[in-house]
């Protein structure tokens, strides 16, 4: 698939195969596959690809760039939108306006921005806290030792509802390599009373399901390899929404990361 041509039948086949794999993974651990939401990540793919996924029964669409999300949401209504990229405070209004579930909250400043925009709009912003369980110095996310205090601080923010945790562990050569991180994330979520777990992508979503994921973020397995940045038809993202060298934006900037009590 490329930006100019979308094979709807191929997308439908891919959706069916991914759902079969989710169901098989759930069955292996005695879970109901209905507890797992497939989020089709449409980063850099055109609206036609999203329409093909929706026609195949997908109801939840993920996007990495806030302005791309807004542009695509205007063209493809009646789906649930998920923001899975790096959260920038100046994009909070867009995310609240679209009603997107934010998967990458990792700073109190971001929490306050979402809450403030939601209050102004007369609604509630919903978010998952991105956690870092691999102890990578350059990674984004709230450290496990800081999580309880961060969650408590966010729960005090008017207009914001925390619903779960998101993890994006260091990639491994085999899907099994991410299992300890997913298991640890599930333990952390239970410890702070958050029900949703956004874990797993194309390479490891079956392991994530086995470890309790309620949301899996899958792109390549549905749409094929992503086109390079800046290729094909523009999707609406402004340069400010695409940090240089960001690749797969994953959370707040290191200087913005939660470092303790507010």
C-alpha cells in the first residue's frame, strides 16, 4: 500500500488476521478477546486507508501527530480517536476538540493543559499515563517509583480523567523480550487503580494481550510499511507538530518529564 493507492480488500484481510491473532492470544490465557480494543495506527497513511479499516469493522483509530489527527477526523467521522504520539502542551486544545484518548501523558504540565482546555470546552479530557519500565535514560515516560505521586497529582487536575497506563518498551529481537515490561506495567496499573492498559504494537501485540493489554496499537500489520515522512499527500501536520528526529514520537520531552511532587 502507498499514499496514492489503498487496497481496501487487503486492509480488510489484514484486520481479520490481526483480530484472529488477538483472539488466539486471549484464549491462551483465558481472556475474552472482547476485552481488547484494536487501535489502528494510521500515522502517515491517507484517509482512504482509515476508511478501509473502518469498513472492515475497526472503530478505533490512532494518530501520532495532533494536527494530522484533527485533519483526518474531519474527513473520517464516527470513529474513536486515539493520540499515540508525543504530547505537546500547545496541541492540547486540538486533542480535546477531537475528543481523543491521549496515550502519552507523562508531565504534570501536559495534564494541566489538557484539563484547562477541557474545562473551557465544557468536557473532560481522558488520558493514559506513559510509564517507563526499562530504566532507559533517554526514554520518555514516568518512572515506576514516581508513578503513584504522579497519578495522585493528575487526579487533582480539574477536567482530566486518568483511565490507564501506556507502555512502549525497548524493542527486542523477539516478541518475548517485551513480556517483562508488559507484566510490570500491568502490576503498576493495578497498584494505582487504573483499568486500561495500552501495550503492544505490530511486533509484540500478542504478548501484550497475554499480559493484560486492553488496547493494542497496530499499524504496519494492518496498512503495510509506512511511507517516509513528508511523502505523498500532506496530512495537515505543521512543523511544530513534528519534532526534528522524532521518528515515532513517544512522550513528553525529557525536560518536561515528571520528577516528583508538584
